[in-house]
C-alpha cells in the first residue's frame, strides 16, 4: 500500500513531464538531436528522456488501472488502446515530438529564469524529493508521537545495550528516506533513468514554478470573471414548474415553495441557494439561463438532465477568481507568455533522432482473466409417469 502511495505522489508532480538537462554546445554534431540558442540536446539525453516519458505514462496507466479495479469499472480494449497507441512503435513519432518540445522548453525556462535572477538550490531539490516520498509528513507524525521526556527514552535504550541505535528521529528518518529511494529505483525504475536525471527533472519543475510565479506577478492581467448568485427550485416535470411559477406570481413564499417542492435536497431548506458561481460550473442549459437573467429576475422553467428548474438571480458581478479556476487562468496566461517569448529562441533540429525508436520500459497492458461461464448440464430425461432416478 505504501508503494502505491509513493507512485501517486510522484505522479502528481512529474506526470508525463520529460524535462532533461541539455548540454552546452561542443558535442559531436552526429550526436546532437536539437540545439536551442547554442545549447545541445544529445542522442543519449534524448533516449533517457524518452524512457522517462514512457515510464511516467506506464505509471499513469497503472494508477488508472488501480482506480478502475477499485470501482469495478471494465478494463476493455479501448482503455488499453489509448496507451498502446503512444507506447507502441507507431507512437514513437509523437513521443519524439513531445520530448524535443520539453527539452527546448527547459532551455527557454532556464534562460528566462536566469534573466530574472531566479535559481533553484540543491536544498530545494532535496526538500521536494522528500515531499514526493512522503518524508516530511512522516517525520512530523513521528515527532508528534515522541514521549515528552527524551532523556528517559535514551536511558531505556542504554539499559538495553542499544548504544548503536540512534535516538535522533531526524537521523533515522534520513536513513529511511534513502532506503525508500533505493527501493523505488530498484523495484520500479529498473535502470530506465538515473536518480540524478530524476533530480534534474525536479529542479526544472521548481524552476518553472518560480518563473511562472514571477511572470504572473509582473503581469498587468487581472484575474476576474463574471459570476452570478442564484437560487433554484428543482422539480420533475414542466407542469410542476409552471404551477410553482403561478404560486410565486400569486405572492407565495419562495422559501416555502423550495422547502416543500425542490428535489435538490442539498439546498432546498436554504431557499435553494447555490451561492456565487462562474461559467463552466453548472450544466449548460442551467448556466445559459442563469447568466441571461438580471438580478431580481426569475426564469421560466429550464430543462436540464436533472429535471426542470425555476431560477432566481440575486446578483451578477465581476469577482476575483479563486481556487482551481484561478490556477487554470494563471497557467493559461503563463503558457501564452511562454509561446510569445519562445519565438525569439533559435531552435534547430538535426534529425539524428528520427530513426530512434525507444521501447523501454516495455508496456504490458492488463489482460482481464477470462470469465468462465457455467456449463449447463442437460436436464434428466424421464419416462412419463416414472419416478426420477435417485443420485447414487
């Protein structure tokens, strides 16, 4: 179970990202796959980056496989094929394209970060590596469980003759952390890439995170979106919705009608209040109707996959983005900046990797065990009027 947790943590941070460390120009031309502003990306680097990319895709596949099995979802040919297409020989061109694009991006990011005075220390890389393997959380947890009086613990160990056992939790956890990394590379990586390569990937990710924060902080873009504040009453049929509208027009209380009639049990006792929301948060028919209203207006019946809604709009305004919406908008703004800045970099591809097909690590799709259908035994034939023969 711990190993699966490690996979999930690593996937969350390095999912199919194949950053590498290009080298300064000076390599034999036959070994150069791509050059970005004088920085070479070699055949050996390409092969290791491609293996790393394949490794992450396979781990992503295994993660999804676990989720599918956990929830009893079918593992069919379509599920396997989407990974087989890119991990098979026919997908080598796509892998090549992604690896080269990521290698070029790493050079651009490093150069722009240097201009901005941004760097990543070895300590930061080590800290992120520990986070990926759950080291910090484990250390904090163990520290919380330590007895209040440490001298008593030391005395008890001495009494047992355990002079060689460290009583420092940080030292023990450091050894555990190193062993966990060794186990991971021995059991899962199997030589696809080195620990140094993995650390370089982590360094590149941290560097880009810092650069993105810098770019967003320096930009004049205001991350706002139009949002509405709405209530609704959900019923099963249009006739029910029209009847509620009539009652509202006759002066009956919205709160009472929502509590008595709405099928949305999550908010029926709170006037059907949905709070503030932006576009993309609700099903399309509901969203379209809500944003078409002005504050104070009530909609005609609106049909969605849930039933029929009566919508009351309480507010509409530009509001600061938050959470995942803000993160997505900032990511989009950064990518737009990157595309513009990357145009000023000279990228030359030599074609040295065009015939290289990387097949390791090998992708082995899961094949469900064939289900054995029960064999129906032929019914016993009996002579009409005779008693069936008893089993021996």
